[in-house]
C-alpha cells in the first residue's frame, strides 16, 4: 500500500507561545487550547491580547497534544486560539478523508508515545509528526474503513457510557454520605506516622532514561494512574542495584498515588499484588494512617469532594503544563468521618466496582485495536469483528 508523510496530505498548524500574563479565567477574550484541553475539547482559560489569525481554531477542528500524552482530540468550544505544543490538523489533500485519517492517528500517536524516551515529560516534535507515515488506499476504501470503525466505536462508546453512569452513582453515594461533613484534616495529618509517608519520586539525574531496563523493579508513572484506578500500561524497570539506590522511593500496597504533573489530580490505590516498585517524580505517593482513613476513601475524596477538588484546582500552577507539588498535597483538606462510616461507603463502592468489572471494556478495546490494525493493513474484508464487539464474543 502506498505510504505518505502526514505533512504531505494535511496542513499542520502548530500553536503559538502566548504570554501567560494575558491568560484569564473570567470568560473575557478567546478560549485558548492548551495541552490539558486536547482530550476534552474545551478550555476554561481565556486569552485577551494580540494574536496572529493563523492560530485561530474553530468548533470541530482536530487537535494533537505534543507533550506528555500524544492525544488526538476534537475542539468542541467556540472560536479559540491554539497554544504552543498543540497542533491543529488543517485542510487536507483531496487524496485523503478526514474520517479515515482520524481513525488512523490515535493508534500511531500512541506507538510514537510509547517509543519516545523521556527524562521528565515526553515531547513530540513537529518533524516527527510531519513525517508520520500514513497508508493511503483509494478514497472508496478509506470511506469503507472509516464507516466500519465508526460503527465499532459507537458500540464501544455505549458500553463506556454505561460504566460512566456507575461512576456517577459512586459520586452520588459519596456526596449523600459525606457532602455535609464538617470535620476535615489535611493529608499530612492523615498520613502514616512512618517517615516518608508522603513522597515524590527521584528527581533529575537520580534516574535517567538510559537506566531503564527490560526487567526488574517497575517504575510507576502518570500512565499507571491517569484512569483513576491502577493499571499496568507502559512497563519501565530498573535493575536491583538501582532499586537499592532509590529504595526510599518505594511504593507499597495500599498507598494512594496522585498525579502532580501534566494531567494533575488523577488518583489510584496501589493494589495488593504490587511487586517492589518506585514512582517517578510525576506522582506523589501517600501512605495513609488506616486508623484514620482508608485508602479507597482517600482516593474517592481526592476525586469527588468539592472542597478538596477546589483546593487542588486553586493551587495548580503552570502556564504551559499544570503542576502540583508535595507541599500542596500535604495541605490538601480531606473529609475525615469515622473509619466505620468510611468502611460502609467502601463496601458499597466495591459492589459497584464488581458490576463495572463485569462490563469491562478491555475486551472491546482489544477487538477495536485489532480491527484498526487489520483495517490499515488492508486485511479488513468484511465487518464481523465490528459485530462481535457489540455481542461481547
């Protein structure tokens, strides 16, 4: 199949370096799309100042995040501006369909992301994006592939919506039980009395990318926490000697991990079967005092209590990339009801989690990925795979 660079079939507009001093949150000016806004397609930050019209974006434009996670998203807001480290897909060559291209890009961007080394945050260069190779079948074939993938994705999205409703149920139960709680403690007060009960990972030269190995002790990062429950995604390891050197950064079963860089405020509980692991500096690990607070309750409070959420939002810093720090985490207010009341709540959410596990979309996601792979390798001759996603076969 003919392969062409993305830069030859799509006009790529890269964002501008707008001065953060002109950013506003009062709705005055034009919304500005930053890295954190790519996935959701909306921004609560506005820019009031001079700008070049080439940085304008409109409703429906496709955007690509170029730092951290290399996401493809669609702008769903009013006319806005394109910030640096975000790319807009502009006009296309007549030889390619937008539906086909936007089904192809997410998988390819993820492959690039997984293969990109990083010391702090992964960066996607404009050159790499322009040179990304796109398979280019005839237009009729592109439309056929896009239609099949549209149908399969619609089925997958319905399952995700059902799971999202269960997440809403968890939030409702939490607010009903603890929304009026008057007793709060800081994270620092709720942490274990052991030393280093609140800690971030190694900084700078303490852990270099070239020190990662193919096996050994896992190194946990944002990708393990970003879905608000612990997941094994990209595997990073260090050898035994390096682990001993960084042993003070070890994480333990029952620790609560919260993201403090890029996609901030995502939170997960470390599972019981965790092997010896450390976390990167993009995560803050909290070992809770279980006589005061249960790990699952602490995680849910981070994600759902209005006072806790407001504190984190008000203290998130960074014009280009959002960031928290350990000092902010330590001072974060958390509702602190009696442990027996927490246990009652945790038992309810575990029942909900069991129902969610029965609706797990991992099977559908794997099928959809397989369907995409076959589509772009010209192996997709008919649509049974799309049908099987809906039936859970």
